[in-house]
């Protein structure tokens, strides 16, 4: 697989809402990706995660947009918003969802609903939330 790393944070990244910050981060990355679209798979994370282990591509369904888990508590059906893996074929639709979410004040936890509206299939990597710690065994948020 062809992989690239993008992390472009500028002054426009500073925002009082976590979701606005994440959306701005994703828009910046997507702008780079869309101008030089040569990679097979894209991994999107919050800019403040630290990986705790190596990962294998076999952990993900490369025919779908991958989210770590779906929030089962409550009735929202929202998803984890810290780590996403997607094949190239969903980048344009994901970009549209990011723009729509940011422009309409949607929280990033609602990305799975936005993707569904664009007919993008979602794979939940962890079918059961084995513990309540963010990132499971893959990463931790460093603030």
C-alpha cells in the first residue's frame, strides 16, 4: 500500500470547540490529499493521539470506512471520532461529510450518520466496547 503522512496545523486550527478543531484539521489534510490523490488507504486521527502499539492493516475492512466503535450508550448511535481508516474511494464523500458537519455545527461523533447519508458503508472495528478507555489498546489522547 502507498502511505503518506499529512499534519498541517495553522492559525485557523485554533478554535474553542473540539469538533471545530477536528473538522479544521481534517479539512487541511483532505485539501492535501485531494491535490495529490495517489494513496490507497488513509488514516485520520485527532492531532493529539499517541500510538501505543503497531497496527496491522488486517485489522480493518478496506472496503468500508472504519471507525473504532459505535456509542452504544444512549440513543444517538454516534461513533468514536478519534481514529478513522478509509480506502481512497471514499475520500471525496468523506470530504463532503467533513464540510457538511463543520458547516452545520454537527459534532464529529456523528460522522457515521453523515457517511450513511452519503451511502458510505461503515465498519466498526470493535464490535463491543471492551473498556471505556479512549483508543482501546491502539492509542491514547495526550493533552
